[in-house]
């Protein structure tokens, strides 16, 4: 089975070479653009993380330090500690001797993110390959390349948005993919470590813990809690001291997370996070814009939009749990062996995060890549042939159009609706069908 998915180098067809070259060229050309935009013109979010790395290692208040836009850091202290090598001080204050120059920091962080993106796609493809029939006809595209580059090509503008902003979305994607693949392989502690690492960068990867919880897998739950405790508290306390860590978490909650979770942030955070802007992908944001015929007068989710958001999240989770019963979990009796159904379920949950979270921008669409690959593989299985999936090409076209409309103001009604959001909902429904077709493991 694995040999049929070996990467083919000598017999690549012209269209495969063209796809590989186009993506490689895009990544290489984008690097100097990102460095210039971030280091010279100050675009993107990257200075938020670099200044957090400076603040946490120099004693400056972590949740008060702002970049040149006035934006502040919203994440746990552990990620700021990791960013210490990129430490970029507030204007007029000294740079630590160990810190890299800003242009070098931007370039290195871009390279790290790009490698994390490619590693996530490769690791996910390796996880799916275990469940691929040997009878697939590969007279057209080479499955090894297309399973990895197909999702990347479909979502390239969104991956590019994350790389350009300097957001850690590719790194978070890698941690979520690593958890799912390692969990299916039975590598419980490595899987728990990967999930805990993602959770300490951004909080929402913890949603994937629903799978071991449903399966009654207490060992994985406790292992994840243990690694999270190490990353969230033990390491910061060793670096900063217990009292400082307690103060940091108090500040993180009162000054940032409480308002973000409720949708009613304090005035300072409200100036940084726009819950209903055109590039917000959540169900609530979309409904708020549609009801207002554009951007609402106040940038908070109205009650009906919040209720609709919660209802959508509940319906999605109920559907995932219901369809997954007997496939990746069972209420009574022995649990099914973790397999393809669990991978599809995890991909579904990751893909739904951009429309389920109250604050999610285009870089979060990177989390959709695993579901695109799973749907692509399901289409190959049904047709018996490795080839481009026309329906996925059409879907990718809608996604690209939605991104262009949002960022460039192509047509105002498309900006109001946010074409990406309904496209993601359609893909989630498609993924549910794939999960329904997945064979229940013995």
C-alpha cells in the first residue's frame, strides 16, 4: 500500500511539475514581500508576538505591551517565552543581546511557519494513506503529490494570509494534525503533547479533546492535562517565578479573554478586535452584517447573532457526535479502533472552527486543509481513480473569489455575506457525508 504512494520524481507529468513549481515559486517570491511589508512598512501581526517575546523576558507588562498599531498580545505566556529569540522592543528601549534583527526575525518566522505548513500537510497525508485501497488507478496524477499539494493549492490565499500576517496558524495546524494522526497510531503520549502544545499557543485546539472524552479514554485526557500543566504553568514558573505567572494569567483573563469570550470586550480590546468586520468568518459575524446591510454601527454581536452562533455550534457538534457513533466512538461496549473515521471527524471539527469561533479571520481557514484532503481521498475511492476532483476545484474557486471579494471589495454584497463562510458550511456538510460513508472499524 505504501509503495503505491511513494513520491514519483523521474516520471512526473508536465502538469504535476507545473503545480509543484507554481507553489514553490509562490512561497519563495512571497518571502521578501512579507519581510518588506512587516519589517519596513509594519504590516501584519508579527510585531505583536515579537514584542511579547521582548516583554516577557525583560519584565515589561506582557498584556499591556503594544505593537506600532496599538495591538496587544492575547495568548498564554508560554508562547511569548518561545518568541524570545525574536524579541523586538518598544521604541526607545534596548533590544536584548540575544535577539535577532527585525528583518531576520520576520524571515525566520516565515520560514518556520512555511515548514510547519508543509509538515502538517505531509503528516496528514501519511495518516490518510494507511486507509487507501491499493486498487486506485494512478495513470493520471500521482497520489502522493496530489494528496499533499491539492489542499495547499485550494487554500493558498488563506495560507498566504497567515504567513503574511505572521500568525502562528500553520504551527497550530501542525499540532492538531499531529494529535489526530498520532492518536490513531496509538502514540498516546506524543499525541497528548502535541495537543497541549497547540492549546498553549491558542486555546481552541483543545476542542479536539472531545474524541478521547467520547471514547472514555481517560489516559489521553490526563496526559493532555499533564502536558498542558507543564506548558502553561511549570515552564513559565521556572522562567519567571510563581507570583509573576499568577499575575500574568489574571491580566490575560481580565484584560483580554473575558471580553473576547462574551463578545462584549472592554474599549481597549474592542479597538483591536472587530467582531463583525468583513474578514470575520463566524456565523454570528455574517448574520450581523446581513441584518445591517453592511458593517453594524456597533462592533458587537447582537443577541440574535449570538444565539444563532451558539445554535449552529450545538447542531454541528450534535451531528458530529451522532454520525460518529459506532465509527469513532461507542456509547456502550468496547470502543472502535481509532481509524479513518476518527481522522475525518477530527478534520471536520478543525474545518468548522473558523465559522464556530466568534473571532476568526482568513488565516484560520488553514485548518480546513485536512478535510479537503479527506474529501479528495473519498472521491478517489468512489471513482477508483486518482485525479482532480471537479467539485473541489469549483469549491476552491468560490473560496478564492470570497477572499478576493473580502480583501479587495470586489462586489459589496459578497463582502457583506462573506462568501467564505457559506462555502465552509457547505464543505462541512460534504465532510459529514464522507464520515457517514466511513466504515465502522471492528
